[in-house]
C-alpha cells in the first residue's frame, strides 16, 4: 500500500507548470496565509483554548459517500489531522488529543482491523522518517491506551515515536489508541492500589506491626490520586471536545477529564473538517466561556 504524503496540495512538476500559473498559485497561497493570520489575530482577542480533543468520526462514511476503496477515508483523515495540528499550533493551542482507535473497534471485521493497524504502522513510521511536521511545531507525541493490545509492529513503532519526541517542548499531540475511558479509569485504580500495597509492605517491614493502626489513612483513594495515574496526568482537561459528523455521543472518550469541557458536534465528517470549522468551534467556545468558567469556579468552591 503506497504511503500518502504529508503535504496538503498535489505535487506539481515545476517544469510542466506555466510561469503565469506558478505566479497565480503563489499569490493565492500568500493571500490565504494572510487571511488565516488575520482570523487568528481576531480570535486571539478572546479566551483561547489550551486543549482541544477530537473524536475523529466519519472516515468510513466519507469513503462510502465518495465510492472510494475501504481505508481511503482514513488516509484522508490522517491528512486532516496533520492540517488541524498545524492550525492549532498557529493559534497557540498547546494540547491536542485525538480518539484514533477504540478498544471496542477490535470487534469490527478482522480484515478492517488489520487494514487499520497497517495504516497506523505506516503513518507512524512516516512521521519517524519524515520529521518536517514534527520539527516545525516541535511536537511531543503520546499514545494513550493499552498498547499491549496492539500488534507488535504498531506497538514498537508507537514506542519509538514517543521516545524520539519525548524531549520536544512544543505542541503536545496525544493519540488515544487502543483506548476507552472505562479502561483508563480501571487502570488508574489498579495502579493506585498497587502503589498503596507496596507502601504498606515497606512500612510493615521497616516499623513492624506497631504502626499498623496508622496505615488505615493510606488505604483511602482520593480524586487527586486517580488524576496522577490517568494517561492524561500532567495535561490540562480539554477546553473543547469536538466530535465530527454530527454524532452526539462521547463513546467512552475522556469521561474523567471532560466535566467542564465544551462539547461540540459539527456536521462535517472528519476528513472534511477544515480551518473554517475550527475557527467556528473556537468562536462557539468563546461565546460559552463565561458560563463554563462560572461552573468551574463554583465546583472549586464546593470542593
């Protein structure tokens, strides 16, 4: 399967392109860049989100509606991801999280799952080999989920990409695969319990049973304890959660982290989600911002 390029316009042979066409395309590109920067400057006068989460829904429907081969929609969806990553970088959004593959997706047809795994491996290796996008935004990439469920080539590629970008300090892209929120919460509880057991064992070994009565305090698990063991530890909760294709379900995505997030369900399928849709999403967030902040502050006072 041939890999798709990271560029968003078809490659053109300069020798075959006429001079006047080159000038026209260059002028149009400059005008588009100028207008985009103007829109971003206007947006920056309002409250800007630090973290946007995307449920990238509609790749299969995109392929079906356009009568293109299975998997082609996901390829176009990858280009949409890279484009929106660059737009968010220009807007100053620090954190991007995307729902790439649910644990429940393993229940799909095995041939489709295998095709998606191959595409994931291909695109991860593409990012490892062609680092132009990563270097441009100094991107740190995380993979959130149970990586043990992935086939070995995909898991190894994901681990290499995380390791190679771990020191980057720019935009943070977190890719949820294979993921669901229920699994994340259960994993956090298990890690806290394991941590507490080890703590109690050390205390018993060091101080004897005379201090056993004081160990009850360590058995309680707080919200803060679980926060520290979520995949998202160290990352602020999403300001906006966008699910494309008009669907109104969270589908077990970041349930722990989205209490005060602004939920949006734009109609475009994920491969169609463009700069103008992102601008409109931020405008909607800015309109709702006073209400969201009021609820956040009220919740803090009640804690």
